[in-house]
C-alpha cells in the first residue's frame, strides 16, 4: 500500500490468514462483517473506498482484491495494513492519510463506500457525511456502521459507568454515544442520502462477551502500558505476547457464548448498519425536524 499525505473476488485463505492479526479475534468485527457484506452487495465494476480502516481486516474481508482506496487519520494503521498485505504477497491498496471531513478525491469517484465506526468520533459528522455523498457515484452504495443508541445505552460498561478507551482523548474518543435510526436518517438526509436498508449486529450475548473482553483489555493496557487511550495499531502490538496467546485460547468459548444470540432472533443489537444511496433524482431530503420547520414557515 502506497501511503501519501492529503490536505471481488473472495479472499484466498492464505492471504486472509496473513491479514488476520488481532482483528481476527475481535468479536464486534467478526459479527459485523457478514452484515456489511450483505448490505453493501459488492459486485460489478467500480472503485471502493474505506474511510477509517483500523487494521484493514474489515477492508480486506469486505472488498477482497477489488481496487480499494484506504483512508485513515492515523498513519500507523495504514502502515500496519500495508505490511500485512506485503507479507501475504497480496496486491497493495493505496493508503491515504486524510480526514473524513475533507476527502482528497474527485466527486463521484467511488461506487462502493464503507464508513465503519467513524461518525461517532467526529465533532463535525455533517461534513463527513457531506463528503461521503460527494465522492459516492450516482449509482453507488455506501454502508455506514455506528453504535446504536435506540436501546438506551450502547454497552454494559457504559451502563455501569466504567470508562473505556472511547471516553479518553485520542483517536478512539467518542464525541457522541452513537445514533438511532431516526438521527442517522436525518443526518444523511441533510446531504442528499437515504437509507435503503438497515440491520443490527452485536446483540445481547455478543455485547456481554465484548464488554468482558473490553474490561480485561482496559486493565491490561493500564498495567502493561499505562494507557487510557490507544489505537488499533497499538492494540496490535500485543500480537505474539503471552496475554494475547492466552486470549486466543479462550476465544472459542467467547464465540460459542456470543452465538447464543441466535436464540433471540431478530431483536435489535448494539450496533447499527445502514445501506445508503443517493436520494431519488438527487433530491436533497429534509430531516423530520427541518420538515416541521418548513411547515411552520409556510
């Protein structure tokens, strides 16, 4: 992956294994990838864009060998993914250090856009969605994933008032807890986008397992590194260490526990995934609140 500054086919098993790393043992990542793939429906010609790639694990498993531009604000994340791809002798994807609110690409350049777990980190989420709308082609599709607030809280650690990496200054800080269907739809509508379909991931049992792991990781990071905040590339430093090896041994039990979510079927989860396209005829849609204001003025 060539990294610069800026103002599909199915993955083969050998490449997938080489790209894996720490994210292959991240329950939320594994839970959301099938949902993203179902809603994004990547097929046919067209360039892809992933905004906020983290380790690049989701990027690879969603887009495979499709030409994909990888964007992240944190250069070490891009370098981590680049090195993984090189070790696998896979085709390198261009990496760009850029802000989601100022993408350095021409309008309509991408047919497929993924923006996973990014908007909740941004003060100016309006500008980020405006940029997604701008770079998305007229016949393109984007998938956006965010923490879901419709349940009343986004995790059990939050409900217990236990501070996580998302509560401290740094790349993983959450400006807002997340979105529900209405607030996300209103944000998109202000920039000419609409939700085609939405789905959920990380339901009850997966969320419980994730929070148990998160609490253990918080303790590990503070004791081993004195950190309250860290990035994906810093979390990946644990690969090969004793703590990570012990976690991989326990991981099958966590996966089995999370699969109990099948018992609760189609209930809402703690993660929201939305398939997004440009509004019909390129119309600029009003949010419900804007529509009400317009009616009052009339």
